[in-house]
């Protein structure tokens, strides 16, 4: 139980740090995509490579992925409906036949309704989700942090500097 509070404390401290909002938003968007797509051996390592390649924040990614994966069961029916709608579309059959001839794509499990729905949802919603996280973090840093700095409770919680001498 104590470790959860320490992780939350570290997360809040990290959100209040000088880390760029864009970097945190990028990492949160990839964490959401990672958590809603069903696991396979091509897409998930590819997401990690993209995160590392574009200098994403691994701490935010690894802390938020389990938290965001809690919403996956709630949206599974919608993801299945999207995937079923796309896979049962008769006009896309030639495309799917060509895709089935590409050997590496068979490992992405694209012909599963949940996987296809998650891939399409991730592609369509990645930019709006990034913008939402970006906007939310900017508002958080502009409004919430300023109010926390002015709060009397924060001043009571802070350790006076003369007490830190005894910690050594």
C-alpha cells in the first residue's frame, strides 16, 4: 500500500517537473494505444521502439499503461463493433485478401474483430487524444499547480529547511 502512495507521489512530482508537456502527452497517447490493443508480438514491441526512438518518457508510459488498461474491458464492445463493421464490409474484401498474402501481417492478428477495431481506433483517435492530453496538462500546470503553491496545506506539509540539517 505504501508503494502505491510513493508511486503517486513520484508521478505528481514528475508532472510538476520541467518535463515538456508534449513529451508527456506523447507518452500517455502511446500508453493508451498500448493498453487498448490486444497483445501480439509485432505491434507492442513496435510501440515501445517508437516510444524510445522519439524520446518518449518511459516512466509515464510504464506507470500509466496498467492504469489505462483498466478501461479496456469497458470499451471492448465498442472496439469489437468497429472491427466487425470493417471486417464484414464487402468492398474491402480484395484489400483483405492482399493483406493475408503478406506473411508478417499474419502475426499482427488483423483479422480479429477486436484487434482490427483497436488498430483503427488507435489510428483515428491518436491525434485527438494527444491534443486532449496536451491541453489537460497545460491547464493542470497553469491552474492546479499555481493553486497548490498558494495553498496553506502545502506550506504546512513542507519540511522547514533547518530540520533538514538533522537528517544528515
